[in-house]
């Protein structure tokens, strides 16, 4: 991978595009299996794909925030991107399943849990990054002697 490829991966919008395309690919595949009657998938299959890929984005984006120069800018872009991705996966799952989120049973709560988890992941990674930066600034010559 070149340096420009790594910079693209650091961008939350690029991450969301990759995640959304993966989710849409699997939703289309499930839809085709159902339409051709090769293997009819569950009615809520699209919702399970949408929530799984939202969780994947939450984890990937949180880990990529370690490489960010400015956490505040990255956090802001990540939040807006997450909201956009949630809306897009929600719309796609609704279109492929014909079931709105409010009628998707537990998937409604899974969306809420993943959204809260995303905030927790992002905050934890930032906190760990701050601890490492603090530890790098400290001098560790020798342990303190106890009396």
C-alpha cells in the first residue's frame, strides 16, 4: 500500500463508502437468492447485514482514529459520517426487506446499542491515545525506592 492509500483509509468518508458498498453487495446477494428461489433468506436478513456492517464501521473507525493528527476534527467527521452511514444502511435494509426499522424487532435496539458503542469505542481509543502520549512525555529513569 502506498502512503496515499493509507491516507484514504484514514478518511471516515472513505471508510463509510467501503462499508456501505460491502453491505449493499451482501443485501443484493441475499435479495437475488430469494428472487431466484435458490435459497430464500429471512425477511430481516437485510437488517442483520446493516447492523453488522454498522458495528464493523464503529470498530474500524475507532481504530483508525489512532492515526488521526487532530482527534477533534476526526471525531466530528466520524460522527457526521456515522449518521450518514446509519441513514443509508437503514434505507437500504428497508428497501430490500420491505420492513421499516420500527417493525424490525430487536434490530431497532441493536442499532441503538451499536450507536452508543461507537461513541464508547471512539472515546476509549482517544483516552488510550492520551495515556500513551502522557507516558511518552514522562521520564522513566528508575523506579522509586520505598522506605
